C-alpha cells in the first residue's frame, strides 16, 4: 500500500512538473518518498508501464525507483523507429549530466524536426540517491554502472552480489530491454574526453571534434553499460567524460559549451535510418 501511494505521489509530481516553463526546474533533487527497501524486489520495482509504452507514448514516465525511493524519471520524445537512449548522472557525484540533459530536452522539444524518424529517451538522473548524497555509488555502496549483466560481469563489493541486483540498474535495463536502441549516449565526469564502446568509434571522433575534447579510449569495465550494450550487444555507446569543473557550471554555460556535441551525438543518423538526412558520400 505504501509503495502504491508512493508511486501515485511520484506520478502526480511528474504530471505537475512536466509542463514547467523553466527547464532546469524539471526534477532537481527529488525528496525521498520512503519506500521500504525490502519491498523493492525485482517484481516490485518493475516498470509501471509496459514495453509498448516506449513505442507509442511521450512525455515523462517513471522508469523505476532508487533504493531510498526516489523516482528515476525518463522523458520520451518523438515516435520514430530509431531509438536513442541518453543517460546522465549514473554516478551521483557527476552532476553535470542532469542539467545538460534537461537543456537537451528543452532544445528537442522546441525543434521537433530534429526528432523526425526517432524516439529519444532521456534519463537525466539515473542515480538520484547518489546525487542527493553527493556520492558516486547508490545507497548501499554499489556502482550502478558495474551491475549490468555483461558477459564480463563478476560479483564484487561495488559490482553487487548478482548482476541487476540494484534497482537503479534494473530501471535502465528495463528501458534498454523495452526497445533495442540504435545508440546509447551517457554523460559522466571527471575524466576529460569522449569514450566509446561497440561500433561507436567513428561517431565518437566527430563528437570529440565538435566538443573540442580528446578521444578517450578506456579499458573494459566489468558490468558497465558499455560492456553490456556496446561490447556484448554491438550497440554504439558514446560516453561524454566532462571535466570536474562542469559540476559547477551553470546550465546555460554547460549547454553553450557542450550542447552542440551532445546534439550531434543524438542527431547523427544511424546506419540504415533517416536516409534523407544521411551525410552525402564524398566524391572520388
Ligand atoms: Zn561516471
């Protein structure tokens, strides 16, 4: 019953906040709604909406719940066949992703032509408990980005006792399972550069040039979204690693500095999609 009340309250909050004019007021740090963590079984935190929702519906939805009962919000924009997932603040002490993604949402809402042929799912804050406490991990010290069921996953203190043991990871996993994304974009800090997993290197190069950041090859990370989606499922994963200083930049400055590159990362056509928008082949 408490869980049901919490869901109703959060949905109500989402409905009230969605039309807000000031984009940075969308879901700042959401107060905990005091769900009993013991009730967060894999079934208990299942999506309040089914996979079909992600093919047809738009607007804000609740993907799932953090350990401390904060909703993990997702904004669905567009209705096209190409599905792109953008995730920010997987690590709670990397706060720049939230405001940057909210600016991206506002830009895309104002320029619907950019959504032609696409559906874009934006999750500005994937780790709301970590953000509220200013820490990398979730409320029981697990790394959400080491808890995905990749082939290289192994149990560990930060990786958890089982893949998908953490409700925040499950919320993202539900989203990635609802529709196969053509691309995933994530925003992290504080290493400086553009990283990629899977077949994302060419796009990463263009994004890096646009962002005026270096390419940032990284070793494989067990249980990361890059290992699970990029390496195992062959989905291009582009990761922005913004500098630490981005944490204190105002949203307008963040968008002015990184918005163009972020926009490119979602608007660049995937192979086989939006043929009318694909870049012209160079003449020999
Ligand atoms: Zn990170």
